[in-house]
C-alpha cells in the first residue's frame, strides 16, 4: 500500500483545499454581515437617543435593533468564528507558523466579539428604557469596529508580521 500513499495524500490535499476555499468564502461573507450589523447598530442607537421613550418611533427602533442583533449580527458573528476555526482545522494549524499576524488577528476578532457583547447589552438597556448614554457616545463607539476591522484586513492580506 506504500505505493498508493502519495496518491492518497494528493487526493486528501485536494479535498482539503476545496473545503478550505469554501470555508474561506463563507468566512468572508459572514464577516461582512457581522461588520454591517456592528456598524449599523450604534447608528440606530444614535437616532434612538432622540426618540422619546414609549413613542412609536422609540418602539420601532427597539424592534429594529433587536432584529438586527439577533437575526443578522449574532448569527453572522457565530458563523465568522465557525468558518474561521474550520479554516484553521483544515489547514492543520499551519497558518500559525506563518508569523504573528494570525494570533493578533484572533485577538482582534475577540475584541470585536467583546464589543458585540457590549452593543448587545445596550440593545437590552434600550428595550427596558434604561439607556444612559448620549447620541454622541454612540457616534464615538461606532468608530471602534471600523478601526479594528482595518487592522484585521491588513493583517490577513498583507501579513506584515
């Protein structure tokens, strides 16, 4: 059977590379959806701050924020992590040997996940009528995911370190 081993390894490598490309495609798609949610949720909160609590407008924002968080943003975050980890699995972790870019990228993805959790907490506070932040606060924190995703893209594409 030793004569078949190189052929088997080649077939296995081709199968893994096909999975890798699919996982990579779905990872990029889910990250785009996740970032769209993280960019839009604080913007909704900026406008929500101007709405009187209990008004039709406030109630509409509550529904929009809740649906964006739970129908799009949270599933997209979970899919981003799932497909990212599957990429690591099918490559056998060899990406870790290509420099520090991957551990830093993973750390920044964790930062985005923590930010996601913070934004989810703000959605819950708005739903209960207990928001204590201003529109200016939400405008400022809306820039966090932009800065983090710029760093992640540079790390993943350029791999400077």
